[in-house]
């Protein structure tokens, strides 16, 4: 079975984190094809939010734990049981954009270890909301990967 790592970044979003955990459990309930672990990476300081750096840190933690496939996503994207298959279908053709604007790599994106490494992850230099997802899309394109 696939070992899926769901990585989310937050700041003061305990309720959303609990809802996501419940939603993932419901979506994958009874599935023999997946084992999953959720990593919550929280920014605890008062500086502007750095989504890219937090997701990169979560990826490194999940990778060290032996994860095969990574869902890097916003905490408020809770999959429905009917969409769980999108997390489980093999990524032969490239990363999968699960949710978000089509002109970026935000919302929720599914990667293999190799795909995320080839794109060199998210940029760490975007503080505040926005543009790290556009930069990742550019990195994917430069690496010859697309959704």
C-alpha cells in the first residue's frame, strides 16, 4: 500500500486542523490501498506567514519518515470520501493539482518524492500570503513537470 504524507501549514488553526484530521479519516476509512500520516507544521512567531518554508519543512519531516507520496495542502481543504481516489491514483504523468487556482500550484498538490525534489520545492523567500504557489508552478515547468 501507498504511504501518503499529508502536510499542512498553519498558524492558530486548531479547529481547522481537527476537521481535516476527521475528514481524512472518513475519506480513507476502509481503504486497504493507503496508509497515511498527517504532518501539521505551525508557524509560532508573529512574522508574516511563510507557507512555502513551512511546507518544505513538512516535506523534509515526512520524507525522513519514509513517505512515498506527499499531499502538500491548505488546512481548509478537507477531501470528501468520493475524492479519496485522487490521493491514491499513481502519479505517472507528473504531480496532481487536487484543488486551487489553475494558474498556480496552491491549494492542494500531490507529489512523489522525486517530483518535489526535481522542482526544488517551494521557495522559502515569500513572506505573507501569495506567490509561492506561482513560483512552484514555474519550478515545475522548468523541471519538465506539469499537472
